[in-house]
C-alpha cells in the first residue's frame, strides 16, 4: 500500500507540561482537501506546527512523503494566520513571496532568475501580479492573505497547510481562495486547512476531520453532517445547539 503524502500517527504533544494533543492519527492523500475543524483550544494550530516540525511530539511520528517531518522541508507549504506576520516591515509584495524560498536558498544565497520566475508564478496564482512592487504595509486584509498563500506556493509544495485562511475576509476573496485551494488539490497536492467557517468547509472539502485534542472522527462532509453526536462530542455542544441546526440546514 502506498504511504499517504501526509501521515500523522499516534501523536502526543505537551506544551509547558500540559497535554495539548493525544493519540492523534490523520492521513491526507495527494489530491485531497481536508478540513480540520474543532473548537478554540482544540489543538488545531499545534497540530499544524507539529507537522511542520516546529513542535516536537512527545510520542508518535509525522511523515511527509514517507520521511520524518523537519523544519524547512521544501515539500511543506504553510499559510499562517495573518496576525503572525510583521506587515509593517519595509518590503514589497514580491520580496515577501521570495522569503518562502529561504529554506531552499539559505540566508546568504541571492535570489536568481529562476527563483523570481517562481515568485511571479505564485503571484499569478493568487491574482496579485499587478501589486508585486507594492509595499506590503499598504495592502488590504484580503490582499495580505493572498500574499501569504503565494509565499507558501513558491516552492511548489506537495503538502499545503492552511491556518484559518478565511478569517476576516470578504466573500469575493473567500471565493477566490476556496477555488484556488480546491484547484491545488486537483493538481495533486495534499491540502490540510483549519477553519471556523464550517459551512464553507462542508461545501469545499473532500473530507473533514473533527479535532478536540484527538481526532474524534474523519469522513466525508455528507456523512459527518448526518451524525450530530460526533459534533456534540468534538465541540462540546448540546443537542439544541445552533451548530447542529446549521448542520441540518447544510
């Protein structure tokens, strides 16, 4: 059997002596867009950081294309939440996207023609070509999010990790990014996305994983939406919750 592009197996994580993730197992195949859903504090961002190799699990393993994950792997692309980036830094849009190549080039090697071509292609994918030379401090929220996506895409990663990519965006930008993420999966990438936008995830994702310190369930959106008990367990809500009414409407 061929290994998944992304494979998380029996992962436990402790931060400052406090258990954050327990016995987490999750696979994402090439061509899949998987939504990672759960309440605040469920460990979603910690799981992404563990996959990136930035957090070391106390047990279990993470494999990316069959090899242990480690920081700077060019097969991993990561889109953090927007507030995690210093937008007041005096740098252009294209230069921000080029920072996605640092892990490959190192801090001393200059960006060459091939790398700038990759930057241009990534900006084209997010429809930001015309703003390549604009200072990032002058961008709107939606434009900033597209820059972060381009920075993740510049290495043509096999696995794309997205941390709340739709927060605070208007509908046109959400639609643009939703279609882009689906297209990237269709091109053969494994895409894992955390989001609080449950209706959008049910509509756009191939599969949903419910997380609350461990994976409560993972299945197609249709099958999960039909089982309210799983959502009650994952989100800690009662049977009369608005969340469950929303699932019925979906």
